[in-house]
């Protein structure tokens, strides 16, 4: 069933897994060149004199990325994550233009740009890079201009640069078994079949690869030794060009996301992972600098965010590489310990420790894995998030939705898939510091009142009794009070409570060499410790905890030492420094997901793990109340508090769609004195102008006074529009009402907005004006749109280009940022909002809507697409978001 034209390769792929391979795929009557992207092996030879220049350049780029990543210098690097490469696709939309497009990023320490390629002039430019798991900042250079991609989330880093941001973790896996194939790759619809991804072969003849793809369903086929083929264990689906293909689902992988509100300029997260409430063997405490999401500061500080890939994301490939395949050949495969013993140095020690832990987790120290790795027919489903399957699955936490309740942000798979429950439960311990050292160092940890032993943690193994720790904590707090040391609230200001300030944990090097009964040194330098209010996600924990592997006698000794130390603390300073429960309190994220930490309160934040949304709102009467009211911004302030502390944290986009001009909008920003949230985009003049923020730091620090026009949108409005013809028609109409000028007057003759002419007409004559203007412009062959709005004695009449309008501009902005329709919601209050409210997306009509809009609403299907809120203005927007499940 092969559709591949078996032409000779440009060079042999044998023993050169890091090189690129070109071949031709036959699509009916035409051939399309493909390039294999291979996982780079630094030790591999890169001699390929017969390879074309682009392939050589790609290989060089891949090797550069590998060298940078392997040196552990990339941003957000995690020394314990295995050297596992994940294919990650980067793209630049074709409509944004650009002939030479490069991507620069932290994946190679910003040392070299990677070129993006197009299949043709109408296609998006793209490149697929194999990257280790972790966090990456990046930016595009189009024809020499640096700019972030609008369809990718953005953050502001510690240097104040606005960059795109991505957490690379597996969202889909590929696995192919062949006894004879020397190389296997996979091609798919994720990039319009442009690049092939090279799979890595283990000693059992199983080829595997992981990829990070946007959520959705994809088609794919395998290519074995240059011959297109399919996996006989998987179902086939028809494809118009390729005959038969497989299908798989990709979902956004779960990660730990901690949103932290702080006054510290450059806070640092200190964390470590636990599997089944046990520390991962040999894992040191990791540090991670935070970045700023597009959220503005509030009275309590600035929001920062840290993203951590769960260790369990590495276990899938670890299982693949160290186990059989579940059939007669695979069952003889070696277990984890055997694989780890063949590795050298620190990596080998971690392999062996992890193998031992995984054996204990599965029970009885079992060292062989005999799971049956069969693909599920429909690829990955949410049900797979409870464990690991070896088909096309992302590896997620046990807390993910069940197969019966798929994520609303992803297409629903056709059926559930079997799950593998061998993966351990993973949690995260963490605290924050201000990034300084010595006497200037300050830390944010939970208070004693909030700490409670984890219900899932067996105290005989990890923690001493809460009574013992509580007594010791109170003693240390009294001691700290006597010394007059102050706590810090993490908000840049000194606290007003006295707390214990015990020594920090030993360094990583000393901790790794300490025995199970070692304790923090009493001579460690003193650091200021922040202790906060109650939190359900904090617990008492010794840091670092020299937990016994399995000895109950050692556990008893540890607890008894704590009790004896507590009883003698008042008479012995050395004893009081042996156990330091106050400083050793940590916050705990009990499972992968999103959490908020603000003023000592750690709370679950499910919205933080969902994709960004877009709100497109009218201003007057919707986002802002009547300007003659006592306080027109009362509800606006409540909306702003919600938006900055919720939607903006995940990069959701705020767009104003107004009939005002840009100058009038900027004046309103100044008049609101910070009450009106600064948007990402402003659509003005009834959809004839689109403006983007022109401030380098992005929305988080923008004043809202500098904007740049979207010239691509403006150019699209020229089709069928002639401003002079419209001016002449309007002038004739106005001359007909010279006897009563108040019936019809000119507001905008197109001087400010060349695709709009606006008049104000009396309610008694507006219908006749509409009829005459429509007749004249139609006779002139114009492509136009007439929009009526307002209430009372007069109406506003806008004549705009047929390509313009509030809904047309909304759809353009939505596509520009890559937001799907079901995550874009419009809100309005008047007749000129009808066009965007009836669009193919959720909509909100606020409670104070004008009569003409309510009359229109009464004619619409009552299917929930348009929500009529009871609350007025911005409060109605919040109500509508909640009712649409987009709050």
C-alpha cells in the first residue's frame, strides 16, 4: 500500500541519526520534498557533503540546540529532567508577511537564529525543533524586525523583554515496531505533511518519539527505510492524497503552574518533586526564575508565574527505552535497574535510584515491565491523563478529567482509551525567595497555623508528628521574637510580626552527601523567613529531608529525635537548631495543575491551566456606564480586578470594539485614572480601524496611550470602496435638509477614518436617509455597509466599507491571535453591536441594553449562544462570562 516513490536518498541514513534526509512523497501526480528532522546526537558525525544546503543548515541548527541544552544553560533548566528531546513546532502565519523569517530563543541561549521554511507563498512558515523538556522564551525576526508571534502566549522576563513563552512537554507519542527497519520516521497533518520526525530505536527494535503539538486531532503515517507504511495494529482512515492514514489526538500536557503575587522584583522559586509523597532519589532542590504574565499590578504586588514540567512526563520514554514491548520478544527485555546500571556518573546514579523507586511503587521491587503496549484506535483521550499508554498519549496527572468529561478546550475524542495505572502520584514542594543572598535574603513560606501533615503522607516515613513539630515551632518563634527579627510578606515591605529565623537548608552538595540522620547545621548563615497566613496546601516538612528508603527503625529514630530535641530546646541552643520546623515549612502543590499564591494563601486555580480566551467588548454602556452618572467606572473597576487576577494571568486577550475614535479612547483612558483596564487591541470607528499596543513591554506595563495601526486590516477595506463617491452622496442628502439642519448633520467626512463617513439623523427622518443613501451608493457600484445605532431623538448612521464592521474586525483579530471561535466572546448593549453579537461565537447582552437590541434579541433562537445578563455594564460582562463557562 506504499505511496512513496522509492527514489534513492541523498545520503545514507545508516549510523547517522542526527542527519537530515530528503525524499519524495508521491501525492497523486506531484512530488513534494520532505525533510526528516532527527533527534540530535552530539557524538554523531555530521559529514554530509551530498546533502543540499538547507538540510545541512537544519542539521547544524539541531546540533546547536542539542549542545546548548545538554550544557544545562537554557532558561528554566531542570537538572533532574532526563535528556529527553521533544519535537516542538514553531510557525509564523503567512498573512503576517515576511520573506526571511527566523526564530531566536533560549533553546540555544539566543546565540543563533533558526530559519523557518514555507511549502509555498501562501503557506505558514514553520520549523520543528527537538527540545528537552522545560520552559522556553523565543522571538521571531521577520525581514530584520524582531517581534513576538501574536498567536503564541507572551511573558515579560526579568530584563523587561516581551517574548513568546512555551512549556515543552510531551502531548503525543509515536511508537513503531520493526525487526528489520534501520530508520523510521513519522509525517503528519500537524505541519501539512512538510517535515518527517525521526523515531529513536531501542535494543528491542521499537522506534519511539514524543512531540509537543497544539491540542487537536491529527493524521499521520510512518516512513520505514524510505517507504511509507502503516502500523497493522492501528485502524486506518481514508485520506484524499495519501490513501490511508492513522489518526491521533493531542491534548495540552499538565504542568505545575504557580502564580505568585509579590512585591519582590526578581523572585525565585525553590522546588522539588515527590512521587507518592516520597522525594525522587538523588534530586536536588531546583531553582527557577519567574516571568511576568500580561497582567497589571494590583495593590498587593505584581503577578509572576513559574511553570514546571512533571517528572512523570519523562517516565513514558524511560519506560519505552528500558522495557520490552509486551510480546514474545519484548517480555525478555531488561527492567529499569538493568538499563540504569549501564549508564555512567550522576546520570547513572539517578537511573538506578529511579529504577529502585519505581520498583517499590509498583510493589515488591518488581524490576521487569510486562505491560502490553498496544495503540488505542483513536489515539489519545482525556482518560489517558490518568496514566500512561504507549499509543499516542500525553502523560498527565491523576487529577485530569475522566474520559466521560473531556476538556472543553479540546475537541472531544470519539471514545475513551484504556489507561495504565502504574504511574505514581506526583506532587511538588516549594517556597519562594527574593533571589538575594546573605543578610538580604528573604523567603516566603507558610505559617505554622497553616501547616498540617499531608493526609496521604505516612508520618512514619517522611514527617515527625505534628504535635512535636508544633511544639518546636512555637519555641523557635519565641526565640525569634526575643531576637527581634522580622518576617517579610513577599510584597516588598517589612512585615509587622516577629518570627523565628532559623538557618537555611544545607547546600545541595552537603545535602547529597549527608547521612539519613544528618540535620541542618547550627552554624548556617541566618536568613529572613517569610511566614504567611493559613493555607490548605502547606505542610510540615524537614528540608532537605534525609528520608529513609524503607527502614521503619530509621523513621522512628527521626521522630524520636524531634521529640527529644523539642524537650531540651530551652536549655540547649545546639538542640534548638537541630530541627527548625518554622523555616522548613513549605507549600505543597498536591498534583500537577495551576495554583495561586497571594498573601500566604495558596489556592487551586483551574483557570490557570486552560487556554487563553478573548473578550471583545463595546465601551460605552457596556464596559463603562453612562458618563453622566455619579461614577461611570464603578463596575469597570470590579471587572478590572477580576481580569488582572484571573483571565490575564493565562494570557487572555481584552479587545475594545467601539464607535469612538482612537483619540477619544485615549482621552477616556486618562479620564478613568486607571479604572478602565488597558486592552491588547482597540477596534475603533465601527470596525474600520484596528490598533495594537505599541509599547515594548507589552500590556503588563503599558500606559494605554501608544498604539500602532494594523495596516494589513486597513488595506483589506479598499476593495469596492471610494471615499469621494460616498462624500458626494452624503453631501447631496445634507443639502436636502437645509431647511432643518438638526434633522441631518455631518459628523465625520472620512478625513480621520478613510473607510467611514458618519452622520447624525433625527429619528423621524433616519429611515428615509437610509433608503436614499442605499439607492445612490448601489447605483454607483459601491461595496458598503450602513450601520444605525443610538436611541432617543437622534440616531448615528455610519457608512463603512463592506469589508469593515464590528464583527468583521472581531474575526480578523481573533484569527490574528489564533483564538478558536468558542473561546471568543462578544459583549454589547446597543443596535450597532448586533453584527458582532450574532457572529459564530458566544455573546453577552448586558442588563442595561437599549430597546432596539432587546427587540433583536427577542427574535433570536434561545439556544444559549447569546446570554442576556441581569447585571448592568461591566458587571453584566462578568455574569455573562460565568454563564458561558469562560469566567
